[in-house]
C-alpha cells in the first residue's frame, strides 16, 4: 500500500467493537373439533386424514354483524320469545305441529370473548327451572349470551360436564317461553325425530329424520340419527313427535351421509340429578379428579379447558363448604392444582372457621405465598410482606423444625429494607435443619446461595456456594447460577470454569453452558480457551435436537473474530457468514466478515459488508466506520475514506488511528490544511504519540502548501 509523499501508511484501528379450535377430549378423541360455534380456522389444527367426527357449529363471522348489540336491562324486563318464526316453519304435518310447540323454547347461544366480541354461536333450549341446556364445547371459548333480535342476555354456567359434553346455563332475568319436557325413555330405533337449532345462525330451523342407531364411541353413548344438522346446530334439542326431548345435538361424521349424532336425554337427566344431590364430598372429589391427569403443557387448548374446569369445580365446592375442615381440604386441592390464589383464600377461610390443626392452614398459605414472593410485583407492599412474616413466625414458633417455613421467611426478609442479614440467617437456619434430606438440603442451600448474591456481599455469595459444594449438594443448576454471579462481578476465568462444571454435571446436554464459558473466556482475553469452548459449543449444537440459534450465532461470530485477529482469514470468513445466516441482523458478525474480507484483500466486498454493519447498528460504533474507511483507502476512494474515518474519530474521541487516517485521505485529495488539522487532533489526543516527529513534519509541510 503506497503512502502519499511525505506521509505514512494508515494506522491499524485501536478501536475494538465488542461487544377451529383444538381436538375435543373424551369422546372427541375420535372427533375433529369443528364445533357448533366454529371458531376461527386459525385456531384449529389440520383435520386428521382418517375418519373424523365433525362437531357442528358456526363462526360468529358466518353471519352479518349487526350494527349494535343491545344489552338487556335484565333486572327490569324479562326476555320474551317470539311466538313463531313463520319463514322457517314447515308447511303442515308432524313437523309443523312439533315446530309450533317447541320452537319458542329454542335459542341462539352467542359466545363472546373478554373484549365482548362474538367468537362463536350454537344452540340451546329452555327446560324447567328457567335453565338452558347446550353443549359444553359451545360455551368453552368465552361468556355465553342468549341472543334474540338485538338483545344479548348474559348467561352463567350453572353446571358443566366436559366428559359428556353438556352444560346447564342460567339467566338472571326470567325467560318467558314454555320449557321443553324431557322424555322419560329413549325412543326405539326407527322412530321419527326432529332437530331444532340455529345452523349457520339461521334461527329456529327444524329438520326431520329417524333414530337410526345407538353407538358407543370412545366410551360414550350416542344416538345416531338421519335428521340433517349443520354448524350452529350443536346444543339444540332432538325431540320426538310429541315434542319431548330425546337427545341433544352434538355432531356428525365428516365422511358419509346422514351420520349425525346426539347425546341421549338420559345423560342430561343424570347431570340434572347430580346437580340436585351434590354434596361437598362429591364436589371435592370431582375437583381432585380433575387435577390427577393434566394434559401435556404444549396442548394449550386442552390445558386452558382443564384449568377452567378445575376453577369451576373448586368454586362449586366452595359454595358447599360448611366448616374449617372443608375449606382446608379445598385449599389442599387448590394447591395441587396450582391455583395458588384460591388455595390462600380457602386456607384463610379455614382459619376463620376453625380447624383442629391451624398450622396446616398456615402451611398451605405459606407455600402458596412463596410463589408471589419469588415473583414479586407491585402488590407485594411492605404491609403485605409484614403480614406474611407474622403468619410464618407463628408457624415457626409452633413447628420450628419445618425447613420450608425458614426458607419462606428468608425470602420475605430479603425483600424488606434493612433486613438482609436476618434473611441470610434464616436461610442458614434452613440449611442446618435440613439435615440428611437431600431434596430439602439442596433447596435450602440454593436459597442461601441465591439470597447471598442478591442481598449479601460477594464474600457471602462465595461462602454460600463453597459450602454447598463441600456438602455435595451443588447441582448443575447451582454451578450455572454461580457462574452468572461471577460473570456480573467480571471474574471471567472463574465464571467460565463454573459454566464448564455445569456442563459436565449435566452430562453435556446443554451446549449453551460451553457457549457461556467461551464468552467469559473471550471477555477475559483468554483467546485459546475461548476458541476451544466456542468450537465445543458449535459441535454440541450440531448434535442437539433443540438449537438456540442466538447462542450458536454468537459462537460462530466469536470464532470469526478470534481467527481474523490471528490472520486466519478464510476460516474467519466462513464462521462470520454462518453467524449471519443464523442472525442476519447481527452487526458484529457483519463487522467480523468485513475484517476477514479486508484480510483476504477483497476490498469491494469488505466495503459493502462494513456499510451493512453500519446500517444494522444505526452507525453507533467507531470500529464499523473504521473498517469501511480501511476498505475505501485500499480502493482509493478518498472521499468515502475520509468520511468513514472522520465519523470513527468522532465516535471514539480518545483514539488516534481514525484521525490519522482521515488526514491521509484528505491529503490524497489535496486538502492539505484540513489534513493538517486532523494531524494536530492526533497530537492533541496523544501528545506522546510514537510517530510524533513524523506527524509534526507533515503538519509543517502541509501548512506550507
């Protein structure tokens, strides 16, 4: 690279830039979840390729949205059903007679989300006691409303049984319509039946067919019929020629013709009888049973459905609880169900009502409160924390050997100003009491280690961790946690070795540990160790099923930077490109690539990539402008060269390489006085610059021109 007359080659940079809804349960394992309310397709997984059972429903978007929805003032006026809907009534015969006697008791059920927006529709019918019957899956997505004209009357769920897919609803306002009568027995095969409902939102439609069979599907009894149904029909009544309800429409097979199904009326009678005779023990058993087989956490729809069913079961049991023992049992079930707020409420009710062992209620309260203390929010005020402390202190006074009470006390004290030493003392007491119980001892040591890092000194942190290691209770998670503490303290070598120990204890299952070790070594300028760790990170992710692309991209970028600094430009280019493939917005990977291309003397590419790094970083970093300036210098593009080095000099006001090179670029363009001013800036930044004599000579020469 040639220098201008009387000048010097450009300096190297001293700037371092381091930085439909889901499938139904129970009988619906056989079914494709295409419900009466036919919720939006984006919520529904693809249909199974095999024979599937289609739940009949209609989306709220299947019908025009009315200009306004008027919420009835239900406390002042009742809801009157239209006497008939003539346009849909069939002309004469059994169907006409059945329609006239039953249609006024059939209603459109509209389901709304928490924002009050309609998300689905279905059918329902009135029975004795002012109750409305529909399918459970109709009401699952939100709050049900009874729609007639422009009136939307809110309904509450009185009872629901997901296993048989039935729900009983109630309105606070009277509904003036003759209720339907339930058949005493189910009709014989071949009996004529009629289906009423709201297919696709067409209110009070009737269809006719015969009862064509009785089927047992996935352990549930269903009636097979030929009467046509469509989305929106679910929850509607299936009646005989006398207008008595013999079944409740539920769905149909997606393949074949006239293969439609209804829930037998006997299941509805059973549900109504159980509602009448349910006692606390039965309600509690139902709530407990719902906690015993949770769905997989990835099945969001099934999980949310079960959570809502558990809450309803707990709340129903609460209405039947009559003494402290009942509330205590409820608190225990709620804790198992991870319903911590309910567990606290029930335990407090148990204490108010009186229980033989009040500490049992306090234990449930403390265990539930621990979640809120570990995940504090604005509700955890000093008064609330002091209330927690009063309860746990009473518990410890009565049961001083309970380890988890001391752990909870330590967490509470750690959040109270000025009580950090008490918090650590409580955590140490928990360690002492844990004894030989490995699970409790590990939990106590982890608590002490955590609180020592949060409210103690660095010495407290190290002492807690060393004690845990000596006791043999330091697990991979604890080593990883301590590594993050050391990382915060900028003890890079110790942090890296702690990450590597976590990796060893986890049998190398988490490549992220060696990635973090590499990062700590790199920040500590231990390049050989960093290179080894980052390569192990890349190899580990090559074998892993789950890849953290951010960590892998970081490893490739770090390897590229280290290799580029050692002159291994081709390998550096390869790793930088892999980093950019994984994270195209990584400005530092772009810088590493630009530097590698400079080393390979591919200056046009280097300039383009350096400009991309500048764009990605919004021009914040001097090192990126410097790389661009270096490429433009080699290309002889003196204007861009000067601009880039000038910006680098502005962003790094203590560095001298950028102003030196900016001066050279200006001199090449003949702007000698401007060049001299930049050289003066070099000496102002570093009066003892190693090239001081040469710089002074250039200043005099350029000033003379």
